[in-house]
C-alpha cells in the first residue's frame, strides 16, 4: 500500500470522468481535455512542492506521448527520455512507459525499454478505471519505478552521471 505522502499527492490529482479511448472520436476529445487538466494540476502541485520531475507532450491526436523525466541522486540530475502510446483499449488498459536508454539495464524492464508496472501498478489502475489518467500513471507508475531503480543502477555502476562520463 502507498505511504501517506503518496496518498496525499495522488488525492490532489483530479480524477477523470470520461470513459473513452482513441477510438471514441468525440468522447476522446473530452477525455484528452481531462487528461491535460489533470496533468497540469499534477505538474503545478509538484512545482509548488519543489518536486518537479518530468515534462510530457503529445502528438496532435493525443495517442503518442513523449518527454523527459529526471531523478536527483546525491545532488546530481539524471535525465531520461520517456515515451508511450495510448492503447486502443485505453483507459481500461494502462499505457506502457518506455525509457529507451535504460533498455536491458535492469530486470524490471521489458524489451524496448518498457518499465515493469505489472505487479504493483496495473491492478491499482484496473480498480480505478476510468478515474485514473496519465497524471496517475506518472505519480504511481513511473515515479516509484524511478525512485527504486535509478539509485540501484547508479550504485551498481550501470548508469553514470553525464559529467562523470566526460571526465
């Protein structure tokens, strides 16, 4: 179960109401508006809490998302590209986030750099359809994954800070 701080953060993310995916044309436009509103609120809340850690944007149709996320470890910023597609069965099926440059560097990842969210996140998502959206995916999926995996990968020497690589 999530800790109290996580529950508080998630409780401040607006829940979505429209149960629609990319195939639902008119309703998808409404769902995308809700997604953007929820993401904007989540990013604003993170900035206010001095916890800004990602940027996302999408293609015109809102079916392909990409951006950057970062993790601060020992006062060094580790930055990664992220990408995901909205499944045709969205929101019933959660998107699979990929961090391509970490592909093959951890066991908690599938081919193509898709992070493993199966055990912990996907059952939670399934219980909260259609209320959960992309902001929840970031807060309860990618965020915790980064918090566990990045320090471990740094400690094992699998990834290094860019400045250390240039020395």
